[in-house]
């Protein structure tokens, strides 16, 4: 999560959204710990599994 890309939380009041995001931003510092991230780009509306079988959004 990045403050440059995250503006608010949907279906939460502006005040509550800002408070939650501020809390989350404050806890994203890993100090001297090593951090590994993987960046992805999603395409389409329905997530697909490893064999390209559609998966339901309901689980």
C-alpha cells in the first residue's frame, strides 16, 4: 500500500478512512529487516487459476 496510490477506503467515511490509512502507513516501515516484494498487474474481471480455469469471486 502506498500513500501515492491509495486515496481512501470505499464504503467508509472520509474521517474513518483517513484514520485507518494513517495507521497502516505508520506501520509499513520495516526498519533494518529485509523485505521482498512481488509486483503484479491484474487483467480482466474474473481471477483465473494456474490452469486458466475461471474462479468465482464468491470463493
